[in-house]
């Protein structure tokens, strides 16, 4: 989750640095957008004590994320977000949680126990372990999957595109009254020169 949040912040920073604006993001039409916050709330809430059927709620959260992504594939970058969700969701569903490789835990010097619904230490019976949490990132004290990395790149790509103006829209800041397109004043027609010959002769020779 931390890595995804960092990707989110980096995507916003890149978009703003290259001319993107938040008001362009607000103007995008995301279908079924309520599924996104609902899925996030489920993933945070399922780790609480006393939650019934937490693993079922985890699977439901990934289904909601996939439905949201598929409904908005027309946005550039969303396909990578969907791919990241799908890879993580498949390995989690197949193994009743995300398997975490022991060598990756050693690389980040983690010696405790994993008490999460979403993750567990990799077991011999786990399948598709290449899609599990196998990529240690010691500076962040975390371990990533290939799905996490694809998801992060997709989030940055998506934000970069949706925060930029659409085709034909001038990239101006609507909050800045000085940042407006200036159109040149039309030159008045010269009724004494209907064929615009004055433009062809040196100054002063047409009268």
C-alpha cells in the first residue's frame, strides 16, 4: 500500500510539473467510481478484529477494483492498473492470501510473524509464487509483487493522462485570471485598397 501511495504522489507531481491541473482530473467521467473507495475501505477494514469472513471480503474488494478498472478502460493507463489488480487478485485467491518469499523477508531484515489476512509466509503448497511478494525494497522496508510494480506504473501513467487537457483544450489554469488565451485583434479592412496592394508595395508608394 505504501508503494502505491508513493506512486500516486509521484504521478501527481509529474503531471503538475508537465502542465497537468487538478481541474482536468475533476472533469473526467469515471464510471462506477464509488466502487473504488468501497474496495479501499474493505481492504483496510478486513484486518480489524472480529470482522466476519475477512478473506471473502478481500476477494470481494479485488472484484470491485477490477470492475471499476474495466468500466474505465477508455482512460489511458487504466489497462495497466487493471493488469496489476488482476495479477495480485489471482495469486491471492489461489493461495488464500499473498505468499511472501522467505528470502525477501530476510533481505529487509524482517524476523517477526505475518499476522495479516492478505499475506502469509510462502508455503510449499502455494502456487503461482512468482506472482507473490518476492521483490524486496529495503529502503522502504517492504516487499513487492510484479502486480504491485505494474499497478504503480499504471497509476502514474493514468494520473499523467487524466490531469492533462483533452484534445483541443488549451492547457490553462482556470484559477489564474491572467492565464487566458489571448486572441489577436482583427485588422480593420482598408476600404481604399480592396485588393490589399499596399502590402505588396514599399511603404508610402501607394496613395
